[in-house]
C-alpha cells in the first residue's frame, strides 16, 4: 500500500446545488501542479463550461493551470489554507496575536481597505517574520477576488470547506479499514491509465450542502 494524493472537484451551480465533478488519485506522494493541470483539462474535456470562480488551496502553479483550461475563470485562493500556511512561519506563542491581526484583512469591506490593513500587518510582523510577508504578497492577486462580492456570499467563495467536508469521511474510512470496502461503487476513470479513487462507499458520493 502506498500513499497518493487525492484530488477532488466539487461544482456549485447558480442555484447553490453542489455536485462532485470527479476524484483522481495523483502520482507520487505529494500534490503537483502538473497533475492538477491534467485534472482541469479532463474536466474541460468532459464538458465543464461557464466556470466563474475556481477556489483552490494555493498550490504553486494553480493560477496558470486554471487559466490554461478555463481562461475566463477567476482564481481564488482558499483563505483557510492561506492562514494555515501563515502559521507555519510563526512561533506558536504569537499565533493568537497574528490571527487577530489577520482578521481585519480578510473581513475588510473592499480590496482597498484590505490592502491598508495588510500594510499595517506587514509593518508590525514583517521584521520578525519576513516569510509571512512574502507568502501573502505572492498570493495577493488570488486572495482579493472574493472581496468584490457581497458580504453574504463571501464565505462560500473564499474557501475549500466543501472539499474538506468530503475529504474527512474518506480519510476516516481509510484509517479504519486500510482499504476501501467491497460494497462500493467505482467512480469514473477520469484520467487514462489511472484508477482514480478505486471505489467509494455509496454514502460518501453526495456533495456536502453546507
């Protein structure tokens, strides 16, 4: 048995209905921009159209991969992942303070206000943690798109929580059984020569609606 990254895509239509568009077993032990590009190309080849916004976890190369397959789509980095990655560069004892200082940035009413709050943050924390400043500056163009939308729908547009909700039971299933059960249905073989997820318990093939 080997560890392989699982890529999942959930689509949300204009009525708010969620559908699992596909799940793919990646190559090697970690995620790659190359495989992600193949996933996006596969979605396009299977008929995905009219994608307005694509939320991803900030993997390097994601914007270019999205633009290649869906040039009109807006790329939004997941705010949750961005904050988690921020904490990787900070001392544990300062995480609460950093979290509090980040909040005015992602809860700003406009992109201009967010930039002002960011500059205040960078001035305060840039000297002890320059890597945090570099992280946010490099992600900024993919961070701000959700701020152009109404406050009421920003939470849906700025994170991959729906994917995380799908990943959790799959991870639990793998941890319990070390293998997916026999009483399962096989997902579509989305990429040539790849077994995708193998088999998924029927009860897990519903996209979370929250």
